[in-house]
C-alpha cells in the first residue's frame, strides 16, 4: 500500500467522525501518530484539493465540499437504482425489449441497470463501464447533457467522433448535433451493420446534477410503422416515473435544485 494515500484516507475518516466541529491540528497529529508539521502538510493538501476545509475562526479542520460530494453521489446512485429497478422491470415486460439505465460518472458511461429481453432474437446490453459516448444512443444523449466544460474535458480524453458518427466528424459538427439532440430530447440510432435500433431519452434526477439516460435496444427485424414512437413514449413515461419515485425517496430539494421535465421531438441518427 502507498503510505501517503493511507494517511490521507485515515485523516478523512477522522474528520468525518468529528462532524461539524472538526478537529484541531494537534488532535489530528495525535490521533494519527504524526508530528505536527507532517499533519499540517497532509491537511493543507486536502484543503487545497477541496477534500478538507479549515474554519477561519477556530482553525479546526473538517470535511470539505468535495468529500461531501463523493458521499452524496454514492447516495444518489443507490437511491436511483432503487427507484429505477421496478420501473425498468415493468418497461422491459411491456416492450418485450432490452432496456437500460446509464449514468455519467468520472467521465465514463456506467450501465447501472439492465433488463434484458426474453425473446430469442434480442440485443444484449451488459452492465459495464466504458467510454462509448459517440457510438451508443445513451452515450450521445448524456454527452449532449453535459456542461460545456465537462464535455470539453471528456472530449480531450476520448477524442472526436469516428466513422461511426460521420455527421459529427466535420469541424463544429459535433456541437451542432448535440444541440439538436438537446432540442429533441431523444436519440434514435439505427445501427445498420448490427441490424439493431437504439433509442435513448434523458433521465432528469430531481435535486441532482447527475447526468443519466434511459435506453431501449431491439433488432431491426422487429421495426414496424409507429414502433419507434411507441418505444420513445414508453421511455419518457418511465423516465418520469423514475424521477417521481426518486423524489419521493429523497429529502426535499432546495428551491434552486428543481429541474423541469418536458416532452419534445426526436432525432434520428443513421
């Protein structure tokens, strides 16, 4: 184990246990068996990173906003999974197709829940973590929902769209496509080589800045007139149901945290 990392987590555990009062430098040094200068350097680093905070009056140290945000994110994921599971189970039964819930975390697409179709001919969508933001319907939906700065940082890691999304390859074309997706509130992706259709809609989580999407995947062989609109409507109904269940299971949000849910058109990707 890396000793400096172990010490950092030990310090965070101490600050977490101390609550709002926090701990003084001497208390942290004593409980960790460190000399005061070493404890000070460790705490100063945690403060600079946002994982710890120092009270200007008492000079005590407590958990910082960034540490608290990690805890809230974990709590949010747990609540979201609990709220979504029965809705996705019902959605999968009604549509007879594979449905999933994807969540954006740490610049990756996390497939949080999947309900696989029971039909012999079906699309398999395993629960995985990947960076498939350009090539999947839920990935494109979440990419469109990200704040600009975060999207730019993500693009710096995964690179521009490849030949699988030719409409977004030209300079400036990606932001145009994402704007269209935000306006439509949905993505319909025809994967002609794979003979599949994927549809995704945003999942707006009340009181949270988390970015998530619901998706449905099915073979092109089951495509028929009106099928895409039926699936789209079912996904939007499910997204609203999940948001309501999540809201009911969560503490009341502060006024500025409210998010509106609406219904719009659709964007087809070929």
